[in-house]
């Protein structure tokens, strides 16, 4: 993390800047849930607004269950 360069975040050139790191064990599962929901929207199984709301709710429940919000 110390050597990450937010102005050049990938091996190949990309049209964005920034890096991402969230130091909680649940973060990887968030990506899985959100990715599956987005795939569903792309397959016509819901609107973008629906899957974003569902994704936010799922992440919110997991964060609360893990005890992160104080």
C-alpha cells in the first residue's frame, strides 16, 4: 500500500485515477454481492436503481452485523 500510485493505479493505462483499500474482512464479499446484482441488472433481472438499492441494503446489513457502525 505504501508504494501504490493513485495517478497510475494499474499495470496498463486506464482512464481514471485512484486506488482502493478497505481494511475489513467483509469487503471482498461486498464486491461479490454487488457484482452479482449488477450482472442481474445487465441480464434484465431488475433496474439499475433496484440493484443499487439492494446492494446498498445488503452492504449496510453486513456492516451493521459486523458491528462497524457506532
